[in-house]
C-alpha cells in the first residue's frame, strides 16, 4: 500500500501534521509519494522519520488536484509494487492509528472493490452534508456501497485504475471524482463509503477558490458529454442549471457559472465513453441516479 499527497506548498505545517499521522499508523505504508504542484518541497523524510520509501516529485506548474495525483500514480506504476494507493488532502489528518490497516482489510475482503471513500469531518466531528456521498440529508455515519466518493480522503485499487484510466487531468478540480467513479461503476467495480475511516479536515467551502464557479460549470458539462447516454445529457444539465439558479445568491457567481457552462459546451470535452444503461440503473438503485 502507498500514500500519495499533493501540495501547492502553502500549507507546510498542515502537511507535516498529515505526514506525522501517516507515520503513526499501526500498519505503515510501504511507500509515500509527495507531489509539489508547481512548488519546491522540503526534505520530509529525514525531518519527520517517515516509514517506508519516501519519494518527492516537484512539477513546474500547478496541474490541479487530478493532474497532481496522476503524477504520483505514474511514479507508483514505475515502482510496480503498489496494489492500493491512499490519496489524502494536504490539510487533512488521520486521527485514528488503524486507518491504513482497515483499508487493507476492506480491499482484501472484496476483490471487486475499486474505491473506498473516507468520512470527512472537522475538528468538532461535524461532517458537511456535501461530503456525504448520498442524496438528501443522509446520515454521515451510515456506510455501504455508493455511487461516488470524496477526493479529500480515499483509497483506489491500482488494478481498477489500470482498467478504467486515471484522473481527468483537464478538469483541474471539480467533478473529477464523479468522472472516475462513473467509469469504475461502468466497469463493474464497487465503490464503498466507509465512515469508520476518518479524515479530519477543516470546514471549508469550495467557493473559496476564485475559479470555482467557472470550472464547476465547465466540468459539469464535460462530465455529462463524456459519460452520460445522449438522452440523459440535457436532463442532467437542465436539473443542475435550475439548482444553480435556485441556490446561488451572487450575481457574479451566476455570471461565472454560465460563462463556464458555455465554455464546457464549446470546448472539446475529451474522450466520450458513455456509461451503459444497466450502469444507469445500478446507480439509481444505489440512490444516486445520474440525472441529479
């Protein structure tokens, strides 16, 4: 098992704390890969006494969350000995010492398990509703098979990635998890939400990013164009357009969102590989039809 962390270099104390929590696991990872996303990296291994083999990679520009994760995955493939990779946000924290051991047990128990999603909670134990991978006001402590996962803390089986492909780097951030989850589900892999696997993470809003509204809309269109059967594309995008108008009180945010929507329509979306209708039915039975 390996752990991958991508950082932009603006949270050095948080990265140190995260890596210390990784080092404190009762089953340590065999490898740790840290990617500097357009930034230099300090010498982590010697200062923090990290377990396993530690690899640092500095890339010249910020590739976004999915692009940075792909850099880590590419290096792990070169080593050729990783079956599961745990990817963690650089400002997260593994509070419990048994997280990696439990991850290994979950994958060992189900050979079609492709993705395990962690529960994200702040320092007060509160999980934001948008971090629960189910529709509606769902209980964050109820685990089970789901249709999506959170990018902040999760584990991926490398055999699944070899089959369905890596992260959509062109998304930069927003909806990249859904793109990967839909591909995995369409290939018959299971996605498990395991709330006993806790990643402590500060309470945040995705709108804190200056480009959030634009890329959120652009990537929503790209996601639909890439992964949905043709009849579902206008339904999916129509539902999300109505939800955006109803929820957004900022005129500037709406303008940016609609600008991103137009960008998503006009610009190439990448490879079109729509999910099968039986996958649509499976996702619907799991409580998250792909039209919402």
